C-alpha cells in the first residue's frame, strides 16, 4: 500500500501511455465514440500526474492556500485521501463509460467534470493564488476541453443524446463532485494523518 500511495499517479501515466499505444495501433478500427472516451480517460490520468507529480504542487495549493491549514503537509488533504479519491475518479467515474459508450449520460458526467476543472483551475485557483497557472490547468486546456467539445459535437451530430441524458448527465456530474470531491475530502481528512506530502508536492506553499 505504501508503494501505491507513493506512485499511484506515476502508474496512472503508465496506464495512459499503454492506452495511447492501443489507440494508435487500432485507431481505424475503434468507433469514434470509444476513441473519445478512451482519450477522456487518458486526460484524467495526465491531469492527476500534473497535479501530484510534475510539477505536482497541487497539494500545497489546496492545503496551504485554498483551505489554509496549520499542517499543509497533511491536512485537510493527505496522501491517503488524495490516492483514494483520485483512483475512484479515474478508474470508476472516467473509465466505466468507455465500456458502455451508448449510455450517454454516464459519459456526460466526466465530460462536464472536465469542463468544471477549468472553473476550478483556470479561474478560482488562479485568482486565489494570483497566478496564471497551477498544476492541472495544462491538462484541462490541452485535453479536457477539446476532448469534451469533441464528445458533445459527436453526440449532437449523431442524435445520440435525449433530454433525459442531458438531465441525468448533469445530475450525475453534480452528485459525483459532491460525493467524490466535497464529501470525500471531508470523510478522509485527518489532522494527525501519517501520510504527509513531500516538499515538492507542497511547492511554494510549504
């Protein structure tokens, strides 16, 4: 478990590379909707690597600035809670839609979360920090937004989405954000957690 706590984001980038090779090798034979969903899965893995490994100082931003803490190395976010929350987001919330490509609302949730990341990283966090960049924003601009736009264009052009899909997709996104991010961080926070972030992960907010 210690190995996974330390390297889950690196393993995620490895998974992203393997999926990328699979897509390159079989691109012509993979339906477009599945291409998009696989790329969306890659996007979240790259996003998580950017936040927690390179440049990797999202924990410091979160604990030291967004939610100022006396113990930014471990509270409210810690290595254990970060791992659990992000693995569930990547390998459940983002990956499951790949295997059910015709269930549109199931994919709309992650797509909407990708758009929401721009609000969080591009506007809220940057304003709070007085910066133009914070870890995660690159993946949002280069991956989440264009891939999400492609997905929306595809389902609209092919009449794949019903009114209920848009409603359920929006609700699914909202519930996922509330449970996985808002409540997840509350349930797993521990001011005495032994799972502290590294100095690199705290960055300028140590």
